């Protein structure tokens, strides 16, 4: 088993990697044997007491992997039983070869139907459906997966849980959820976003010894940032540095009754290294903001024109948290859009943008959650979640700049330093982040990194990673339940400095 790689692939790209590996001299049967061996080794490690193994085999190469697992379990003295949805004599190629070896070994085989489910098993091995699914499952298959889910036994998935869309991470009618998923050759992007992580359980990746030259021939669809990426782009500070070297973030928000949201953004920007942080908010919020963070420069504004001088001095403008949707917020958003400064746009500002068809493309980072993304595209949040990658592409095409689509497996799309379209996925984070204010803090993190010289795309992908990792560190200390957005502030600083929060 390898550490999960940074490169993510579509199902088609993974099939191309497989084809290239075979063309380079590794027979398909050898790759299948390696996959089965890797899965069987994982099985033995995770469930050492399991003896009665139900191996569920479909009609393709995913089923072929299952036949290899069954043969290895039999050779090890376990008691595997093969349950197939396609009779072995109808198989082709390498899958047929592996099925014939199981028959020769005398491993029990039976047809898998709703009326003939495995009984008395210690473990299910899922080799029913692979990555080739694109449309909805047939009703009978969906019903079968639902029935298998109800069996009170742990499950190991081969390559991907049956019924899960490899490209979208969404169920294609039903999914046979796994406790552990062994995935091979290329890490499928759907395992890490949408509902993918919910159904995949623990992920184990095996490259099956595919040569590095093969991977160089297929450009990954998406990348997962890691801390080393951040530290490469945000080097140690010079000894003679001063606050003017690290940018001025101006946060705009906080209409009547919403004082806290922009304050949290400003606090996060300050804790993430912006040289100066200013807050433009309602005048009656001045005392609240200064009490929370006296290092922030706060300007009470009742008329948008009063904010113009401060915007002229900004390196980056973060707008939206608590902005409201009335005339005050609309006027400030218009001023920010006219400023020509890089923007980080969140919350109410996104909804105001969705209501204005005259807004074109800009130098901004948009940070919608699925509901806001739906408003920006004129569809429902459910439509967004059905294919998060497609939604990301549509948002980027409509609004330009960098788009960050929040949610489990946060997605980012923008241009890299070479001007090429790039995508990133954040696999850090935990359910404790499902609380008010988390997005406001993220806005401040991204704005601070942008102010310190990172591009919009780099600030978004690395800011989202830092934010999620800070939440993970916080949850590891106190647990995820009850975690507040402001609890992340010391952990953000620690992540940026590669230290423990206890030192901050």
C-alpha cells in the first residue's frame, strides 16, 4: 500500500493508464494478479480473524480481481465462496482465466440474486461493478446492492464501491458501501468528493508497480495540495521585512445584525500573515470588532462612497460575510467590483452577483457552497452535487477567475502560474466544520495568502488546505462536535508556520 498520491484521474484516464501499462510490457493478467494480491493482503491485515469470505464477482475485470482474491484466500486455508452475477463461462479475457483457476481449485461458486444472498459470512469482497459505470443502475442491480448493504458484515471494495460514479462521487442509483476500498493504478477523483468518501471508507492505493513513464503520458485531471506546496510558495520571512511587505487585506461586510461574520474573516486574515487588515462595516459594529481584535483597523461606513479611499489602499478585498442583500451591501459590492483590486467573494456577495446578469468575469476567488453555486448557475444545490466537477467547470466558464466549490472534497479551478487551467481537490477536513462561520474564516485565510503574493488559484487551493488541516488538528485535540470557527485561529497560524498550535 502506498500513501495516497496527489494526482487524481477520471475513469477514462485510469483505463488509459492501464492500457499504456499493458502496451509497455506488463500483461493484463499480471496487473489483475497484482491487484488481487494487494486486496488480499489488505484483507488479511484489516480482518485477520475473518475465515468465511464471500467474494462478489461481476462480469468484467473488476470481477476478475475478485476471482484472484478468492483463489488466494483458498490457498491460504480460508473458506471463500464466490457469488457471481455473470456465469463464469460467459466471461472473457483475463477475467475468464482467473475464474477458471478458481473452478480448478474447487472453490464453491453460486449465482448472486436477491433470493440467494451470502449467509453466515465474516466479510464481503465487492468485485461486482468497476469504474465503467456512467448511467443509472438497472433496478434489479440497485435492489441487489441495497440488500447486500443490509447484511451485518464488513465490506472490502475492489477499485471502487459498486454503484459509485468514479468521476462524480455520486451514487448511480445505489452503492454497496465499503469499510475499506483498495483502488488501483490511478486514484479516482470520485472517491474523494461528493458522497465518495462516505461510501468508500478507508482508502488504500496501489500502483501495481506501473512504471513512472506510463504516468507521464496521462495528464492528471486534478491535484491534491500538500503542506510542502504551501511552504514552497510562502517562504520564511526576511529578517528586514515589515508590514508593508505582506499586503493589506480589506474585509467588507457586517450589515445590521451580522457583526460577527466579517470580524472572523478579518481575524483569520491577520492570523494568516497579512501585514495589515482593515474592516469596513456598519458604524454600530466598531466596538464589537475592536473588542474582538484590536489589531484590526475598523471603519464604520453608512454610505458606500466613504469606503473608496480605503479600497484604494487595499492589496486584496474580501467581500460578502454578513454583507446582507439590501442597498448597503449592493452599493459596497459595486464599489469593490469597480476598484480593479483582486477580490475574494463569499456569502451574500455571491447571491448579489447571482442576481445581476451584467456582472462579467473578474480577478477574483469565488467561494460558493452548493446552494450559492446553484444560484450563480440558476440550478438547485442538488444539481450542483450531482456532478461537482461539471458545476465547477460551468462556474469557471461563466465567471472566470478562480472558483472554490465548498463541500466534502472541496474543489478549486483556476489558472496556475503558467496560465494553464488547473484543478485541485482538498481531502483534509472533518464533520466538525459543519458549523456557522467556517466559510467566513476561509475567506480571510485566502485573502491573506493572496495579499502575500500568491496567485488567486494558489491562494484558494492552499488556503482551503490550511483551513481544513487546522480543523483536523483542532478536532484531534478536542473532538469534532462543538468545534467553532474561531477555534481554528491558533491552528491556522500553526499550519502556516509548520508548528504545533501549543506553540502559537
